[in-house]
């Protein structure tokens, strides 16, 4: 016989919290990938917490949204930067730097 006083609250019905499966669906990843990333590369997953009475991983919706916004911001900042060229500078680039530097040779 159970009473309401001893019953644990249902987490899955809380709209402010996401379960592993719900987070996986929102991020478009497999649940096992999220578990692996938590261990190997925690920066790839939003911050989570465990509830004391279930041990399940949960994510707050506001934390997930903030984490996703930070990822989008970081990505757009990287896009704005000009791509770095590989290899030795061209002769024209070397002359331009030499002229800007004010070196007077020859």
C-alpha cells in the first residue's frame, strides 16, 4: 500500500527537465553517444545532474538552451575569422610586409 507522502515525483512529466532520450532527440544524437561524450569530451554535452532518488541523468531545459546558444555563438565567431593560409607567403605578400616594415635595402 503506497501513500502520496512516500511516492517519488515523476520526473518524466516535468517540462523543465529532459531525460537522456529526450536530450538525444533534441540534439540529434544517439543516447549512447551522449553517455560516451560525457566521459571522453564533456564540452560536447550540456551540463547534467543526477537525482538522489533515481540516479538517472537529467538536464535542465534552460541549461541545454544556454549551451546550444553558446555553441552557435562560438561557431559564428569562427566563421567570421579569415581562413589561415598554409605554406610559405607569396613573393607579393613578402614584399608587402617588407615595405610596411620600412626596411630600406639596397
